[in-house]
C-alpha cells in the first residue's frame, strides 16, 4: 500500500528538517512524501533541497495559503491513502504509517485517525495540550468537532469523491472538509486511541484573534450550507467548549 504524505511549508527553516526526517524514518516501506513550499525566504528551501532525495515531489512557488498548498499536494498524490504532516510536526514514533497501512487493509474503511499532543519543543516531555479524538458519531462535525487533522489518513477515493480544501475559509478549511466528508458523504472511519503526532505550539492555527474570528465565522457560514441548523451563539459555545478538555488533559 502506498501512502502519500503531504507537507506544506512557509518560512519554517528551524522545523522542516525534522518533519522530513520523521517521514523518512518511518518503517512502512512505500511512502510518497510531497513537500509544497510557498516561496520561503528564510532558508527553508535550502534545507529541503538537502533532503530532496527523500522526497517524491518538491515545489516552491507562491500560493494562496496553507490549504491552497494542500490542494497542490493532493493534485500530485498517487498513494492509495493520503495524509498531511505539517512542517512543525513529527510522528510520535517510527511505526505510525505502518499502523495506518494495516488499518487501511480493510477496503471498506475510508479513513482512520488518532490523537495528537502539543509540545513546545521535540525534546520537551511536558504536554501543553492533548487533542484526544473519539469515535465519530453523526452530527459531531456540526458541533465543531473534527478528528486531529494531522492524524487523519483517508483513502484517495475519498478526495476524488469529496473534493479538496477551500482556502477562503482560512484555518477552518479542515473543519469544513471534515463536515463534507463525514456528515454529507458519510465516509466510514476508525479511531485509534494512540498519539500519532507531536505538534509544536505556536503554529498557523493559533493566529491572532481577528483572524480567528473571521475564519470561525466563515466556517459557520460554510457549515450552514452543508446542513448545520444551530444558531451561531450555540454553535460557537459548543465548539469552543468541546476544546477545553484538550488543555486540561496531561498524559
């Protein structure tokens, strides 16, 4: 089974090397790693070039943001299963993709996902935030829930059916995609209660308050079009309330 891993990056000279190494040292034997760079100016491109032999594709050009870059990666991906690893992230161990492949041997399964932890640095043993996913139930995405996105691996047929990401939604584009996939298309999934990814704190999803408000409102409008029935006050109260346990759990 071929697994495509897409990494999008912009000015991440201090972390992109770790992400590439994390993919390259996975024990699964058939991995297609695609790196899409948004024309970085801080030396990121030089770091990637040094590891280019480990990559299937590397593109460096201006884009319209993270999710536009992800769509470029999706257009290049040829794997049976596709996942996304951010430039600030690494796998929790060397066997994550082997586990993903074993789960996806079930041809009736469309997607799998697991847990994620936030740390300040890779050498830091203190978990700042624990994103614990759960088994999917109908309607969860309309409550603002989504699986830990960097742990989500879906068969390529899902993207062919559901489509890619909507860059105009900013950092809420992953929630809208999950709502389309889980709620509208009804994809089948399996949750594994293990940590698959370690994410450094301070990434793009933790942007300034104005950007967060705009993108969250855009996601609400998008979800309404997909079938969300709640008023905005109730939706955001449930959405943000569901995230509180992530800051309280330490493991």
